[in-house]
C-alpha cells in the first residue's frame, strides 16, 4: 500500500512539472495511463540548460531526436556555404524543433538558444516505438507536428505580403497568439530575439524594422521598451495584418 502511494505521488509530480512548461501537449495527452506515463518518462530525457547562443544541433548533423522547449526560446536558421544566414523561425515553450531531420536523417538547419533555455530531448527511435504502443500519445504528437506545419505555412503567407508593416504586424500577432496558448498575457510580449533576427526572418533590413516599431508606437498601437512590447490597440494590430487575415486575427485578439 505504501509503495502504491509513492508511485502515485511520483506520477502527480511529473504531471505538475510537465504542465508548468507546456510539455504536457506532447507528454501528457488525455487518456494516457500510469504505466504508459512511466514508459514516457523513461523515453523523454532532460538535457542541460543552454546559455544564450548555445546550439541544440547544427545543420548537417545526423538526426537522432526531436526537442521540446521547456522554458526560454530558440531560433532555427540555415547558413549558405558563403556564410549567409536565414532565420527560419522562433520557438517558445511546448514547441518542437528538429522535424526537418526526418527528411534525410540529417538536420537541415541549426538551432540555438535565444536566452537561457531548457529543453527536453525525445530520442526519435524510442519515441516512434512508444507512440506505436500508446495511441493517445501518437495522436497528440501528430497534432503538435501539424501545428508546426501550420506555422510554416503562416510564415510563407507573411513573406508574400508586399508591405513591410503587414509582415511585422503578422509576426507580432503570431507571437501574441502563442503567448495566449501558454496562458501568458497575449498583450505583454518579451521578444528574446534581436532586431536583426526579426528583420532577417521577415526579409527586411534592420533599419526598416526599427522604423516600423517606432511608427507603430507613435500610432498608439504598441508601447516598446527594448525587448518588451505591449500591444495597446489589438484592433489596430489586426487591421495592420491585412484584410484577408482580419477575421482570423479578430477572433484571437479582438
């Protein structure tokens, strides 16, 4: 009886821990039992906290695992043979990186910490085996992977916009929506990435991004203090996203 109680307490502690870092979207799907959770606990391996600028993996390395942001944030990017860099995305708690490695068993991009960040490693061979044995985990994993694909499509839409102002507005709207999913204040953003990284991601020059932030602040849409950005007029931010996104944005930020 004492042993059973101890096991239950351990499982409860694991659930609380994962819920606090948003990892529960992958690790704690509805319906997963205690035995399955214990298997998952043995599969998901915490790795060290990464200081700013430290790599999770590098472009060209052999694919071995997926990674989930536990706290902090990451950026993914590719580098050309000439050394030019293109930022592909920014990743917040609960989001996966490493999916590009599924293509040819090598990571197609590099991933670095934007700030002090902790991640959980999911060795892919073990995760694949466990997902086949635990249907609830497999379904939830597919949902998370699908969400990452939707985010990539959103970036393609954003890059198709001609107006630089629209690109920045869509970017801020996206970050705000992801904050809401994490139960954070969606109007109080802390942008861990540099202005250069934002400009690179949006296909703009850094001077343009700085000017756009100043313009949006002067218009009363934002209040900007270094990396802290408060959305004062979400309705105006929605308008800046463009008419074809207005309805979708309004549902989340209105």
